[in-house]
């Protein structure tokens, strides 16, 4: 499938191609989207990165090692797509794909018993090359490798039908606006791989990195979705450019653009303006939208005695409007109109936590719990209309209170996907809040959260640039991976086992390839041990060649 000839190729930021640098640690990580090795039930190419593990050195007994597959979200920004004009989504020209017609949503079709092409596609994505991997293990005929997988893969692989059941029950969503033509669909739900969202956007204050640089960096770093939080002039033009190239689901917060059109004055907002903005964004192809319909007057009153009040931008906008007009939240009062627009385009609603806590002292208070109860009820109304729903979760929560948020969400919603910001486990992490949030993210992910919204080192301090984004994505990918291990996800457990095997056998390049940032891992090792000989050394610089405990243990058992 080729892009329309009228579209000029655009050079995008990317990792270097392996054939440009034979020593690149990504050399053994090839994107199977390009080579077409993994297909879904309808013949669509599934984007995965294939890691070709090296043989075990003869000094350690020799033996072949398998091919392993990891998720790939790079789309047109990836190493195998030097020019974006060479890339096309598997659904770009598929009439049976996301262009199903107005009113036919993934949820309504699932409830009617229909397995959509998107469901088949995400099932193959979630299987992560499982069948090809097991065939590779068989071909290796390596007892050591057999031992790594002996207790795994006891549950059936995902199929379109199994995915359909999760979507029909409201426990998972496939954000796939029928107008987003270059989308590679993904699924968000408790039963699936923990996903990560990366926020980006422009503000009047500006920043060093453009939105396209940020979205490219986010997709290269492994973001499963991206969310445009831009405010100020030119929002629509930038959003359409993002949707032109984004292969991951794109989210927005429509109230931001509505406020811009109201001249920045919350008092001038109304439902008519909001509906126009929402419909335009839906027509552009936005896959999911945050709607702050749970910020009610009585709950805003409950924030008066908080240490940090209201910290959500959307929550603050709605609170200001209600205060100035002495009225109820117009998004809440006109929720049926919101549902009609969402259903028409199959926009997934992400019901926002506009009253989330901004400090540990305010965590799990009446305002936060009350809003969760309101949006849980709104979520049920949405699902009854065939509209897909996610529930947004808390901000600053000390460790003992984290699991309670997931438990309450599951009880109130019947297990709707929980999408959380962090949570941040301490208020004192300025400059390192990506770490404080990732700690909480791993904990709530282990408890069942479906998607984690990343945080960067600039949280609370300023607008992030590309380097901040990469740092935030790295720690959140680790957090999500740790959560998947806690949930018993076979491919996450297996990745760790393959890494440990490579570490024990000093297969350094395999360790780089299996890490979440191969180039960074290689660079750190090169600080103290460099050159091609470093990749063959059977020790690291920590213990040196004589005192490596793994080498000592191996020599002991060899005798």
C-alpha cells in the first residue's frame, strides 16, 4: 500500500538504519512490520521488532538461541522507514477497517457478536509473535532455552473472538476513530499488556522542541498512545499534522481548544462551542478525548480545604465556569450530546479526573472519590449507548493508598480500563518526578491499571523537551514491564529470563537489544569498557576479570 502521490515524503527523526552502522545495537532488532513476517488473521502486517539473539559462546556450552519479538510503535518514524512517504498503515487503504460507517463502534459491534478487523489486529499485536517464537525455540533444540519456557504459555493465545468478549464487556477499549486513516490499532484493558501514554503539546510560553519532534520521539521511545495537550493559537493545524503521521491512537482535551476560541475566558464557554470543537476534532480523526464531566459544584466545594486545591487544568477551567455562572457543569448536563458525537465517529471517551489530588495530603479525599463515583455512572451511560470508555485516575497518592484506587474503579465500573497519571508517591521529587510517578505507576499497574500516563523530569517545573520525554518514557516502560510481570504476562516474564540468560553468558549485544534503550545501555558499558573486544569480555568493570561471581559460580559447577 502506498501513500497518496500528492503527499510529499517528510524526513522525520529516527534511529540510524542498521545498514548505515554495522555496530549499531539495533542491528539485531529488525521491525517485522517492514519484513511482513507476523500477520494477523486478515493478512495485515503486525508491527513488532524482531530480536535475533546470538548463539551461546562455546565456552559456556554453546547452543542456538531463539528469535524474540517486542512491541514496536515507531510507525513512520522507525529505523526501517527513512522517509515517511515510504510508510503506510496496514489499515490506510482497508475499507473493512476503521471506516465502518457512522454509529458503528467497536463496542456496539462487539456487543452484536462481530469480530472486527481491528480486534484481529490487536490480538496479533498482544500475542507478540508468540507462535513464531515457539517455533524458533523448537528449531534451537537447546535444553537451556526449553527450560526458560517450560512453565509459560499455559493460557490460549489471543484471538479476535477473545478480544471481542473483553470489548463487549466494557473491560477493554480499542481507540480507533474511523477517520484516523493511518492508525495501527492497539487495545487498552486490564487483561492486556500495560500501555503507556505520552503527553505533548505547545503552550504560549513555548518550548525548545516542536510537536512533531516530540511525537516522533515518543513513538520511537515506545509510546502506545500520544495525547495533544496544546493550548494557544494554531491548535487545529498542529493536531491535523500530528494525525497525518501518528500511527498510534491520538488523544485530546477538547475543552482546551474551546477555551482558546472563547478568547481564554472560561465565562464565555458553553455547550454549543464545546460541541463544535469536539465534532471538528472527531472529524479530524482524534481517537480518544478527555471529558471533565465529573467536576460537579458540590465536589468543587469539597476541595476548599485541600492543601493544593484543584491541579487539573481541565478541572480548573470547569470550576471557574461554574463559579462565574453559578451553574452546574455543562458537560455533565449535556452528556448525551457528547455521547452522540462520540458514537458517530467511534471516539473513546476518557472520563477525566479533574479533581485528582495534587499532594499526598489531599490523596483519596471526598472530592477525588466523589468524582470517581460520578464518572463511573457516566461510563455506564456511555457503554449503554455503544461508546467506549476509559476512567482516569489519581495524581499524588502515597503507597498505602494506591491499590484502593484500582479496587474502587473495578467495583464501581465493572472493570472499565483505568488510565492513571502516575500516581506520584511523594511530593518531594522535583526534577525526578518521572521516578516518583513510575514507582506509583508500577504499583497501580500491578493492581490492574490498563494504561499509565508518563511523567517527565520537568513535571511541576516546565515544558519538557525531547530529552525529557525520552527519560520519562524509559522509566515508564520499565514500570509498565514490571507491572506486566506482576500480572503474570508470559512475554514480559520471558523477556527477563532471556536477559538474565544473556547476562550469565556475557552476551553483551543481546543484553543491549533486550533492554528498553539499547543505545543507552551500550553507551554506559562503553564508558569503562570500549571497543569490539568489550562485547566479547566475560566480565564487567564492576568486578573485573578475576572476581566476577557469575564466572566463579559457573567454574565451580563445571568441576
